C-alpha cells in the first residue's frame, strides 16, 4: 500500500491524488478523480507513521509543507493533481475553499504524527518519539492541552524536552506499539 501511494501514478510530489493517473476517469482538475486533498494526505501520513513507513510519511508531509508555501502558508481544501515535474507550484483548484476546517487541521495532524505524540490518558501514558524530516527543523509546542493541564514539547537538534507533563502521566519515549487484532500489516520498520 505504501509503495502504491508513493508511486508516480498516485503521488504528485505535493501530495497523494484521489485517483491514480493511470485510471480511465483520472482528471487532475476533477474534484474527486485526481485532485490532492491535504486532509486525506495528513491521514495517509499518520497511518504510514503508525505502521513504521517513516520515509513515505516524510515524503507526503514534506510535499504538503512545501505546497503550503505556495498558498501563503495556508493549505486549501484541495488543489489540482498535476505532477510536480509539470509545474513549479501546485495548481489551485478553481473553487477550493480557503480557509477550510479540514485543511486547516491537516498540519496539526501531520505534526502530531511526525512527533509520534500519542497521549493515552486512561492508560496514564504519553507516547513521544519524534521522527521529524530534516526540512522541518526544530519544533516547539507550547501550552498543549492535556489531562486538564498544559504541557510543552520541544525538539531541538533532535533532542526532545518536555515541561509540565500532567501529574499521573508517564512519558514513554518510543512509538506507541501497534496492536493488530486481525490480519497482518507488514511494516518497513517494525522497531518504530
């Protein structure tokens, strides 16, 4: 699945299309048949991170981050699915909403996924094991609401620091284990 999502037919360099360019119905300017939706891509990157496909998640996150620079730092609802080799910038979808709630939340999910920040308050744990792409640089999250408190997470030069972890919660400095209840999910990196 990860290989297919990052194939030239699906991945534009800015994000994953809603339909492969090899499909008969493909149209990079279609609302659902070839466009790129930032919220879909954030969900894809989150799943890839969760199952250990770090490089693939980084490519999607990097594409979206770079695309956002062409939209004034604000991702639109969707943009056209033209390949990055065809155009120097993502092509806006003519009637795309911006701002749009799903798209506005996409960078937050990307950041949470790349940080592998996974609070499990009922389990009294906070999983945190950043795998940030180099292009993202240092990260600081301040006053993150968690369990009735506000905590801070910083990653500087690959070094992770936390402040004000809510009482009763234990910081676990590794990725939250994947629990598979049925079937198997192959992973590129089972140690993450």
